[in-house]
C-alpha cells in the first residue's frame, strides 16, 4: 500500500498521517508506588485501555474526577487500568506520608505513583491538574483531557473506544493480576 492510501495503518491501528507517539514508560527509578505491591509498567496495561490520572492532593478539581474514574473502573474492570500519577505542586505534597493520608481520606483504590520531580508530567506533556491521558492497548498515547471531564461524556467515549478496540481484536480483557493494597500505611 502507498503512504497516501488511507487504509494503510501504523501498528497501533491509527491511519498513517495521524500523530503517533509511543507512551513513555511509567516504571522508572526514583518513583514510589502505592496501592500496589510492585511498580507497574506499560506492559501491565498491555491489551487494556490505560488511563493515567495526573493529579495532586491539594487540588479540589482533582478530587472531583475521582468518582468518574471509579465509575470507569467498576464498569470496565477487565478492559481499563487507571493509574494515578501524583505530581506535587507544592513542597508538602512531595511528602509520602501526606500522600498516603490523602489516598486513604479520598478512598483511592487504584494504583498511584508518586512523581515528585514531575518527570512523567513532563514526558507526557501535561500542563494542568487534573489531566487524564489515554494510552492504547499497544502503549501509544491516544490523547489527553485536561480539567474535569463531564462524567457521562467520558463514560460514552471510553465505552466507544473499548468497543472499537474489541472489534479490531486489540483488547485482551482480564482482571488486574497484581495484589492491590487499598490502605497504604
């Protein structure tokens, strides 16, 4: 097929000519993981839609997103993996004990990675709290949603993306196969 043929696709399924960005690896030295017994990598999300929630615990708008993310997780437990990326704005937010208290206080049960130097924030080109970054089952960045998304619109879009990926044979539905500690100490 020629490069001008609209049916020619990249390995991630997007037509040629559309921007293709491989998702930066999330498992790296210097990051602390909570609500999981080990660091997670993009390979853990292989065959799933990955949603990275860039947040900080002093941001009220970040908390407004949590019920919507919970709804996504409960509706699509085998198809979606949500990972919180805590990107501290203030010095006190870099304190791991403060972050653990916030996770308990707000009932966050999905894995959370503490990104104190905002390396993931920078590599994913995030500009605001909160921001959701969507990653394909093959670990390509699909896009991002800064701010608080409308819950029903987000649910509709996630459902449509999952259906499309299922129809294309790109999803590998399965439960998250890691022990999750929902009350970090």
